[in-house]
């Protein structure tokens, strides 16, 4: 990838060492706002469009059911990267305005919960009464979306840019300094694991993976690790990058996509790098493809689907890495795929959204403003997409 091909926004969102260095400039843009009160805020009028008021019916049957301006962006505000999750009949999403926003599934904002700082964290619903997310000051919040209140807070050593991952009744959190924590649903740390830090890294980082009683993580220093879920002890470590230092951005290889498992195959990926498949049991390398990914592949019924940073969607054989089919979209950097009914949904850095059949035929397209950098999230009635301008959309 040439230097010109690298999106400008990524150059502005690099950090050296731990990602906590990002928190000060983000927070300073919101001086005078909330200092962490958990009181519910009154939504601003006109922040969302009513469901059915926006119906963009493009060729092929993709529809924008509704859109909402989440955080009432100011001019020159930082881009927004937080991703939503669904808790029962509610959608929870953090914003650059230092609030957690709570919507119903028709796009109506019901309430807001004040955070200490802005957030690029993904949200994870552990139940319909507890959603967990983080902010740019490294605070992890347990939020009751029904009550619109903060149940607990836990101060992390640095910021989390992925999302918490459920493990039994607890959660697994991966922070920007290559540490992992198991935290219970009351916000209490049960164990931690730390690895060596990396040099440069991006503002989009992977989340861990839990399979049975094993935790897997892809770290920014190029290591893949497997840990025991009960105590965090290391099972195996595999060094996938011998040297991830880069003199220029176009040479930086860094993980953005969450690892996934297909059978006994652990699939890991590096932006501007490669997909590397490992044995989930012992970390032995099984195959490698020179493909760049920004978001997690989709595993469904033993099938493996990926969307690449050069505008292509593939189905790969998870045991060998062989291409089963490929569809070039002549588009930008893709995120996805996410399952939308019986179709694959992907989006790109120009706001283009595509639906494809499971054999790779494009069945629908539509366009959003701005760019989409987070993988679409499955939701009742469709899929949720967040753009960099603070918008939240339901596509169906």
C-alpha cells in the first residue's frame, strides 16, 4: 500500500507506546462538559430522524431505516469510532460528547448517561441491565441502560479501544498497552496478563476472543497469545511479526481485526500485513495469506468470509486459506462482513454499503455520509453502522 493510499485520519490517530496518550487531546476539546455525573441528560431536540422518515431505497433492496446524530458534533471535532451494542430492546453507544447514548430500536434517543471523557470504545451488553464500555481516560463503566445510570466504574491503566468480551458471567478487557483483564460484572478485577508494548499503533485495535475456557488475543507487538480463562496463565505465545517498528505509516503492520475461530483454526490478521491461521490448541502456524484486514472475519457454519482493506470480499477455506470465491467491489477499505439475514454486509471508508449473497453476488447498495471504520453490528431488524461523523444508522 502506497503512502497516498493510507487514509489521512490514521496519521492523526497514531500513538507511541500505550494508547493512553490519546486521552488528553480528546478530552480537552470538551472542557466544561460533564465531570462524570451519572444523571440522565435530556436529549437535544431533533437529534434523530424518526424511523420511516428516512427511507433510502437503492437498487437491490438495501434500506436506511433510520439515522441519528449521536453526539451533536462541533466543527473540527475528532472523528468518532465507538461502536454500539444491543441490550434487549435498547441500543447503547458512547459518543465524543462524553455521554453514553441510549436509543430504542426505532432510532429514538431515550436518555443519556454522563461519562468523564469522550469515548472510542465499543459497547458490550452483558445483559439487558448491564452494558460495559470505556472512555478516553481509561475508565471502564458498567451502565444500566434501563435506568440510565452508572452501576460501577473501574480505572484501567490505559484506554480500551476495542470492546469487552463476555466470559462466563464476567468480561475480558484488552487495553492499549497489551494487557488483558478479567473483570466481574461488579467491576472487580479477577486477574490480569501483561505483555511487551509496541511502538506505533492505531486508534482501532482488536478485542480478545473467548472460546470455552481459553482466551485468545492478538497484541500490537505482533504476538498472538492463548490464556487460561480461570486465572490468566499463559498457555502458548506465537510471535507473528518479527519486527513491527515502521519508519513511515505505509510500512506499519498492526492488528485491527479481532481474531476468530473456525473449528480448531484461529484466524488472526494485520492491517497492511497478512492473515495468519494458527492451531487454536498449540499456536502452530497452519497457513498465511498476504491480505490486509481492518475488521474481524465472519465465521458461519464452518465457512470463513473476509473483507479486505483493498476493496475485496472473499470466502476462504478455513483449513487451507484457499480462495473459494472473490468479489472485487472497486471500493475503498472495507469493514465487515456482518450477517444481514442471509446476506453479507460490508461498508467502506467512503460511506458505501454493500450487501452480497453468500456466493459473492452484490444484491444491494446504499451510501452514508462520511466514512465507516467499525464493523457493522447485528441488531433487531437489520444492522447498525456508525460513521466517523457521529451518525448511527440502521440498515436493513
